[in-house]
C-alpha cells in the first residue's frame, strides 16, 4: 500500500498533470545464453546477500533436500507436479544430488552431471546455497526444452510446484518462511515464482499466494543473485494454524497469463521459523522522487531541481514492521544535509500505527509501505547533498541501526543521471547472433528523463563503456558503428516507435574502461542541441541497431532500477528488436544539458569543472577558470598541437571552490593548444587557440 503524506499533495499534483509515464512494453523477449560475466556478478551478489541476512529466529521446520524429494529429518516427502506428460512421472523438477548428478522425482537419472542444463542456461553456475553440497532442487525449464527454440522445437509454457508435508504451526503466533533461491526466467518482466500457503478447514484447503522473487527487481532474462535469500512473513494466513502446507509454484504470471517457458528456478534450505522480536520497524529504501509515477535521479541539473513553490525535494521512505507488535506514533524525520554534514532542512510526520504482518488489513500483506514528504527544500548551489530519514516510535526498537537510512544526491551544472559511478558492478552486452556467424545481435542501453521545469537543452550523453566494448568474438578490437539517440516519448506509439534525434559514431577502443574501473567517461554530443519540453519524457541511449562483428557494451549498476527508468534494446519473440524497459540494472548513460568540447568527461561528482579559457582565441594572455568540489593538489599543463609540453604550473593544494589563473602567451607561436587541469589523479582537457 502506498501512503502519501498530505504535505506532498502539492508536489504530486504536478505529477498528475504531466504526460502519461512511459509504460512497459508488452512484447515477449527471447531467451539468451547466460554469460560468464553474468555468472560472476550473480555469485558476488549472492555472497553479499548471504552476509547481510538477519539474525536467527526460533526454527520450527527445516528442509535441505539432502534426501531429495523424499524429505529430510523425518519431516515427510514433498509432492511434485508439473504441466507436462512424458516418460518420467514429472519431467521438469530435478533433484541435484551431491556431486551434481540430476534425478527426476521418480528416481530416474536425468543423464546430466550438472544442472541447470539446456540450450540457454547450460553454462550457468549451480546454486551456491549454504547446503548445496548435500543436494538441492531445481525447476529446470531449459533442460525440459532441450535445444534452442526453433520451428521444430517450439517453446512450451511451463508450470509446476513442489508441496511440503503438512505442518502444525498452532503454537506459532508468527510464521516466517525463508529459503535460498536462484533463478532466471523468460519471457516477460514479471517474475513467475510464487510461494503458496495452504490451510485446511473441514477437509478443504485454501491457498494464499505470495510473490517469491524477494529483493530481485523483476526483469526477463536477468539472472538473480546466487544464492538469493528470500524471507516472507506469512503470519496473516499461517499463524496459529494446525494444518499448513507450503507450495513453491512456478506459474504463468497473471499480468500476462502466458509466455513463461525457459531457464530455471533453484531452491534449497527451506526454513520455517517463529519471530521472537516484538518491536522492530525497518527502513528498506529511501528515494528522492516519486518512483511510482515519475522517476528519481542521483544526479540532477540545478535548473531541474523541484522548486520550493512546487513543494521542493520530494523525499520517500519505504518501511515495514518486522516485529510482532503494532508500532504506534512512529515519527518520520527527513533531513537534508550539506557536504559537511550540516542539516539544512528538516521535515517530520507521525504515522499513527504501523501494523505487523499478522495484523495487516490485507493478506498477503504488503511487503512494505511508502510515505512521501514534500520537504519544501530547493538547492541554491551545485554540490553533493545528503538525504537522511529516521524512524522513531513509542517502543524501544530492537535494531535501531536499520531505523535510519542515508543517501547522497548531487546537483550539478549540466548532468542528469540515474546511476552511481561508485557502484558500477556489471557490464551490459549483446548476445552472439544466431543468424550470422561471428557477429553480435543489435543492442542498446538507456534511461528515461523528464523535465519538471522549462528551459533545458540536451546537448549529448556521457557514457562509461565496458572493457569489452569494440571487441570481436575472439576478443580483438574491430570497427564498431553506433548511435547516440534522444527519444521524445510518444505514449500513442511506445518508446521504440517514438521520434528521436541521433548522431553517428565510430567507436575508439581508447574509450573502454580496460582496467576494470569505471573512471573513464566519454561525452558524445548530439548533432544539434535539443530543447526539452516541460513535463515531457525523454529517453537517452546508445544503440547499435544492426548486427555487428564487434560488441557495444556499457558499465551498469546491478539490481538497482527501482524506479523502472532504464531499458535494453533486445529481441522479441516475433524476432523484432525493440526497447524493453523496466530492467533490473542501471546503465552508465547520462544526459548532458550544456555544450562540452572535451571527449573525456570528468563527473561533477568528482568535484572538478574546467571552463573554456577567456578570451579564446587569445594573443597576449588568457584566463583559465576551474572549480573544485574538495581540496586537491592541482597542476595546469599546456601542450602544443604536436602534444609537446610547453608550460606547467604547479599550483599546490587548493581548497574547494572557484579558482582561476592567467596564462601569459607572450612569444607563443600561433596555433592550436590544449590545456589540462590535473587534480590529484583526475585530468580534464580543453582546447585554445593562440593568434
């Protein structure tokens, strides 16, 4: 349930007046092969997820599948079902025994030494659960389908479930089901994985369905963390019940009704526990914008900050009560801080009652509630600011450390961006073409932007390309042609068919982040500056619309797109290539709203801004101005058209703020020069002409 503060009414009324927010595509994707990079990123996410699991609870039931579908610890067998008929009693569910050998429910070996198996996930890592060594289970769609989708091997929509033995939970006033999961699905964004909880009354079992994708942001063809710990409080249906069953169910998602056929869902270490904690309110996420109706940004041009007359910065907090007692008089404190930590603005509101899962008004209960507060704060200068939200209530919270959450937000002269350059932990790339040998499929990456204020011009995009960009299948550099585009979103035709402005580029491998860092960013201008209309939606992207012998890749922030602002250019089930929005990761593609000359763009978030010298062209002298966001050791270098160093100024350590220096050009030969600001380890360069 989304709760909107009355203080936010003014800010949200503006949202209602803007053009309709871009909708997700209804096109089905085709399955693609899992890459080694995806596997590695998935495993790293899984390790972090395991490390961040909460404390132990009173355990009522455990299942590690050490004895296959027959059940462990004398608990009883699991019932296996799917929607296909074949030689074996059930052909999709597989028990992966110690050593990796697979067995069907009836004990027949699958003939595969590793699972998941099949055309698209055959090289996928196995589930890395804590007890994977003694066995786990997998709904192995790919293995069931065998080879790739062809006219002779059509995709079959699959469904199936495994159901636990009956559990007596009569003595448990709260019931939490936890397990370690691992999945990838195709071919719509909605996750087809569910936990169904059954209770019986006079011999009739009623089932209540809970989403089972946990913290995974829904997206087709994207691999989850490995493992992905999932925990669901099902107290609203199972608490104090003497006959309860758990059913892990792979179903066709109700949003589409059909279209889910490939990949896998691995499950292990199922635990049923009872919560012993009474008072525990938790903040799960904070946002600086309405992520349900518009978008939020980590970096915003100052001219697009929400005006104080329109409500100012809109702060949102997602929270939940994970204790067993309703919490009353919970105060929400929103603070805006400057870079030194000084509080610039405070806003508060009191939540009368935060209900527990067992006492929720609906079942399934909402996993979290959302409160928006219009702060009335508007930045008056560029810089890094902090948004801090704290919850305090009448009761002493058992985990006060998760009652406060903080995030940095940046206001710059000319950068609009969703990603965090400090957390670019993945690389987006195309799949190999199935039609042309040694070629890659078309691909593209981008994000949505909107303009609450008039008067902004779009000049280009800033991109952090991946280390494999511009390389062929053998890993060698080759020619890569691609475009930068700015779409003007038209809801009548959808993103793919919306009008756009484009510029064409030939990739330079020097633009790649070859050392594995994300420091190097490239500015690519549009052919002409584009005026952005107030309250309109735009989509900035890099795209390679045709098959290519080399791949277009960009760095990305994994599992981060909670406002559904990003998209990939990919293939539909009909064979066409379109934009699929609402992806899980945020590509490093930003919109630039001022004219720039340098190809290399150092982020304002790094605290460096070099301006064009004045005058230019110059004869006797010229003034060089620059800005530092923090104290740095600064040197100014000047080189001639041949790249030879002609002047160096060691300016020592300079403090944050605006600085300038004068270059004496007396006696310099006429021609083109470059001047480079070196601030600690960062460099940015501009051109000047001496006449």
